[in-house]
C-alpha cells in the first residue's frame, strides 16, 4: 500500500488535484501497468490520506460543474512523501510475474499443452512490447512528458525485450 500512497502524494505534491484527476492521470500515464493500483484504490487512498492529515481537500466550483474536492499536500504529507521515497528506494527490488506460476507447473501438462502455454505467454509479451514501442514513440519527443515517465517506459521496454528472449530460450528446451 505504501506504493499507492507514494503515487498519490507525489501527484498532489506537483499540483492540487481531485481524486478523479488523480485517477485520470494514473490511466494516462499507464501507471497501473507497472504498479498494482486500481481506480477504487485511488479513491479509498485519497480518503485515508486526508484522514491521516497528509493531504487536505478544498471544495472548488468550476463554472456550472458541481463542487469537487481538490487535494493538496500538507506539511505532514510532505514529510511522509520524503519518508516513502527514501524508504521504498532502499527496499529490495521484486519482480512478480504471474506467468511464472505457469512455468513452474509446465511439467504437469502434455507437450502439446506446454507449447500452447508458452505460445500464449510469448504472444502476451510481444503484445506488451508492441504497446510499449508505440507508447514510447508517441511520448519520447513530447516535452510535456516528464523524463522520469519516459525512463519508466524505457525500463518496461527493456524488461519486455529480456522476457521475450528468455521465453524463446525456454521454448527451445521444451
């Protein structure tokens, strides 16, 4: 949960945002592709962070729209943001790949079904890699996209390339 805290605190640190704006930014930046975060968890997290006094909501009315709460970081939120940044950066790096549950159980399938599973994983990796390539080409020269966001896209692409090479080697052994 600390990761979601950090994402929300980081977003409202940069600019005051509503929970809806945070959720849209998570979608636009494709954050849910590399961090386990869902739309309902964002709304819950905003409420929790406000109760803890880490963010403060201010009601704002724009034109004929209904009032909405816009959140900004408090002094305690700033301290918590820095604490999370330093703490999470020290944690061991974990890469959880759900398809590894399939890999460790391949021996329990017939050779034909093993091949189907490996082909499915390979196809998913290729799709992800293609998506990342498209996303990188759209955002690489866009000055509005922060360099940190571009760095994560490149990281994900390199990981996809590595997994693609790895799955090819696994398929050779089956």
